[in-house]
């Protein structure tokens, strides 16, 4: 699932994001959504979120429930 629509994302979801520092490489970071930072209904590069560990990035994938624990 892509993360371009705000309506698909809610706190507590497990997602993969691309952090600002990793935009050139496209490296994905897995985490749990704490806050949704993008106000618009959709964004072509992904909705910006803050993860539970404080990192901020744009959602590229919404992971299915039960996809395993979030690595530390």
C-alpha cells in the first residue's frame, strides 16, 4: 500500500518511511506512526509523519497488521 493519501494513515500503524537524510539513496526505515504532519489530503511524495521514536519521514509503504516487530 502506498502512503500518498492522508486518510489511509493513522497513529499506531506500522509503516516504512524515507527519512530526509535518506532521500538520495531511498533507504527505508520501519516504524510506528505517532503523528501525521502533512495537512493536505494527499501528497505525491508520501504523507509526512513522525514515528514513535521521533524520526520524521514520508510514508512509502503501509505495512500489513502482524508484519512483525519494529526493529530497533
